[in-house]
C-alpha cells in the first residue's frame, strides 16, 4: 500500500477514534455544567434569551460570558429538542473538528506524519477530552483559535494569500464572543509570526495586520455594540458586571481582573499557587502537563534545526506559532491572580500538540546527528518520568501502569540513542515503543475521563474521585438535587407568573429550572454578587405577582461570606425571610411570595 494511502487511512482512523472517544456515552454527564445548560434551555424558550445568553427564558440576567457557545448549543436544541445529547453533541463535534483542523495546519508545514502526531496528542489530552464532552464555552474557543492558526499558516505561504489573515481575525473575534479576552492571548503571537515569515514586503505585511485587526474588531465588536445600544430596560441584566455594562464584563471581570485579581464581585484565585509550577501542580498537572517538557525541548530543537533557513521558512514559522502560543498562554495561566480553573488549560492543548508534532518529526529526520538523538531521548525520558509522577498522584488507580511506562520508556530511550544504526523497520518499531511510553499516561487518563460522568462548575479530568454525584451539592459551584415534590410545586401555576421562582445564585436557579422546565430567577447572578435585581426591584416584582416562590438554600455571598460585589442578594434573602413564612419541601425552605405574613 502506498504511503499516502496509509496516511489517509490513518487520518480517517484518527477522526473516527476521536469521535468515539468524545461521543461515547455522552449523556452520562446529564446536564454537565447546569449553569450553561439552563441558559441553553432558556434559549430554546426565547429567542431573546438565546441572543443575550440569558439564564432563564424570562430574561432576568445573562450568564457571565458572551454567548457564542450558547448559540451553537441553542440552535442544536431548537432543532433536536432539549436533552443532554442535543446540548453536548455540538461540543464533541467541535472537538473532532479541532483535531481535524490541527492536523491540516501542522501538515502544511511539516508533512502528514507531523500532522497525525499533533492531532493524536490533542485528541488524547485529558483536559481536551473533558472539555469536548462538557458544555463550557472552552470547546468552541479552542476550535476557533485552531482555525485562526490555520488561517495564519495559509496567510504566510505566499504573497497573494491576502484574505487568510483577515479570516484569522474573524476566527479570533468570534473566539472573543465565546470566552472574551482569553481569545486575544494568541494575537501577539500570530502578528509576530506573520511579520517574521510572510511572503510579502514589510509594508504589505503591516497593512495585512491592520486588516486582520479590523476583522477582529468587527467580528467581535458587533455584539458588544448591539448589547451596549440595546435599551437596558428591554434586555436582561449583564451577569458578571456591577453596572449592567458588557464592556465592564469584558474588560474587568473577564479581562484585566483575571490577571490582577481585582474582580469586583468575583472570588479571586482560589488555588493559591501562582507561579511557574502551577501548570505542573496538583490542580492542573494531570490535566495538561504530560507533554510540556517535551514541548519545550521541541521548541528549542526546532529553532536549532531551522536556524539557518530563510526568513519565510514554514517549519520555523510553525514552531514560532505553536511555541509562541504555548509560551504566552502558559505564562498568563501560571501567573494570573484572578479566577483561574484547571480546565482553562485546554487552551494550551493545541499548542503543545502542534509543537511536539513538528519538533519530533524534525528531530527524527535529523537522527543521524547525535544532538538530534539526544533531544529525542530527552523528550521521551522527561515525558516518561513526568508521566509516572502524575500517575503517582492517584496511585491506587491502575497501579501496574507506572512501572510499565517506566520500563518501556527507559527501553525506548536507550534504543533512540542508537536508532541511526538500526534498519528502517526496527527504527520504526523504536518510534512506536517511544510513542507508547509517552502516550500511555495521558491516554489512560483520557479514557478514564470519557468513562466518568462529570458535573458542576469546576470539572476535572481523570479517574472518578467522587462518582457522578460529585459536585451536586448546590450553593456557589455545585448544582442542587431537586426532589419530585419541589419540582411539582414549582411547576404548578407557573404560567400565571413571569418567574416560577427566584433563588440566590445561578447554579441554584439552574438546578430548579432544569428540573421544573420553567423560568427561575438567579438573584445576584453566578456568585450572588451582582446587583440584579435590587431589593427595590425585587419587591416590585413580588408586588406585581411576577415571582411565585423564593427558594432558600446555602449560598456563600463571596469568599468566606465577604465579597467586593453587591449585597443586594443577601438583602433580598433577608427581606423574604422577614416577611414570608417558609415551608420545607424536600428538605428546602420555600417561601410562597403570593402569601405574606399576616395576610
């Protein structure tokens, strides 16, 4: 069989395998992150809710992100009905598309072998498996950024490729609509790579960059302008802001505040591990760190091999693109002082996979040079050692795997030193053994991730540590488990009210809304710290018979009961408790706001 034919079959097998990994038993996670699933449900009930990303169909408040990811899931639900599959399948397909796009991008500069390696590494990164089987906006963000990288790669190939760079800008702009300022971390890298490597005079390269910047602003800014110009009285409150302002959300809570920790209404960084070791630490290490040392070696080796090549060399451009993406995003994630969660590291996965794919193939092509063989040994050995360390953090899970990886990794490392003396078939066998040693850890974690139901606001890849119910505790970051009697109570006479109920915090509201299928107001937004509604507004809603019930429950108003955000939610809860009688339904305090004390 001819080599191109084998490569085509391998590519098809990769995409099919990725699809199986990302789609298999997908509905086991139920609503996954109920915060976003409830917003998708709202979008299936109201086009305005879909447009703005409202938490409920009656449009009280939005989620604390721009809603591009919700648009994709919402349209799926509009077509196929509201269920776990219709919410999560678009995310999985975005993952398959991201793998395909990464293969296409790397293949253009380093050949089909490098593309297949990169695609495989992305598909088997544990945090990628987690996010492409979950309903957070990170899935769409990653796909759009990889698509932007593909466009940048095409733009630098020849001088006549004038439209590819603006298309990259469009992809980044829509990435902003998925997860706001995080999408912009790649912009300086893309701009620098184009300036260095594009086939055009410097003046044209600068003009092309201006055009791409205009595309970024237009593709992301149209929605900001729409929301800013829309009368506030006829749209939902902008969740995550303190002044009902989407620019405040973009530049503050989801912007500079993530770097400085000065996020009004936010909770700050709860990990307390700022520094270079964060990516290898207990929270993030098993999500993304498996191949980080190999990626660093690949960057250095790749720059050494391509150092004397012309300015426009595509291989060096590819190393700069993926290596720069990894460096900038990795430094930001390591040192940001605001809210940061382990699953954010999915944005590093394409960069790690891309640079390792290119670097490993380059080193293999130069294997007659002892320095290249030493670099290959370094990539294999460090990945093997790190894999054993990361697996050791869950030592009771598959205890045979660590010693097996150690033995195979040492064996492969020794053979790589003399691989130039081996026959072609034997050399390829050594490569297969080395790849097996390097991929066994993350692949096992990825399969475990796909086999484990995940729910709540902060999911984590890897073997189950608490079962499918983990995270279902209500309050700030979990999802309430709603009993049958309470579900029936909330649903009864719901059509007579704008909101069947109100409760503090978006996760609490999401649980009640998903169970009952009727709008539930999230008082105070995600953290319970947004001034939406104010006590005065809430009292008017009650007087106008727009809210039927208020559901009490555990809700931390910020960290340790303190927050820089609004206290309106706490005031509302206190006012309800002082003026209405609670009855316990399924263990929860429920206040009927249509019946006041003494009436």
